[in-house]
C-alpha cells in the first residue's frame, strides 16, 4: 500500500469513529429529551382535563337545562381532530326549540385565538347538524369543522346557535 492509501484508510476510520460518537451522542440526547418530556407532561394532565370538564358541567349544566332545555354532554375531537362534535341532550322540548331552527347558523369560537369555526355543509346531506323535531331524553349533535386542528383537547371554546351561547366549554 502506498502512503496516501494508508492515510486515506486511517482518515476514514477516524471519521467513522467520530460519526459513531456523534450518533451515540444524538441517541443519548434524544433519550434524555424523551425522558424529560415524559417527566414534564405526565398522564395526569388528561385526568386534570377530565376533572375540569366535570367541574364545568357541575357548575353550568343546571343553567343550560333551566334556560335552554338542554344538557351539554361536551365537545370532542372527531375525524382525527379535523372536526369537533358538540353533543347535547334535550331536557325540555319547548326551550330547546331555538337550537333546532334551520335558519340559525351555529358556530364555535376558539377562546384562545378568537377563530370562528362553522358547520360544514356537504353537497348530498347538507349541514352536519340535526334539525329534526326535538324529542326529550334524546342526544343530538352538531359537527364543526376544525381546519388545521386549530382547537386541541383541553382548549376552551364557546358555542353559538342563534341566541344560545355556551361559554368556556372544555374540549375533550
């Protein structure tokens, strides 16, 4: 072997050692970051969100039952987070009638950004909301679009349907 070949092989080996060291360092840094992320964001956050949702329901459900004749079950992510589903149960048909008016345009307001999310209308089926005659004890839904997954679980939103307004509802 010539001297230049030996130097090239030695240089390649030192580069391989350095690259291996860098790979190990990156792996260790990644493992450390994952461990820190788990320590900072424990699974208890979901439990605290659930407790907050229960507290909201306990605090406001009687008001919505008394004034609007509905019990709000909550707002959840559907369609991989690209849509939000408001579920509510009719308690008093007469008071809940304004929520079923086809002329009113429901929308959801993200309290953090102020963005208004509308109900998508499909060509063949129309708006993704139920507007039939309400039946007491039955649960109904309204689907809101969530482009770019703007609203995340734990965020607070307000729902507006005509004169009805539910504020600070926590997204599940």
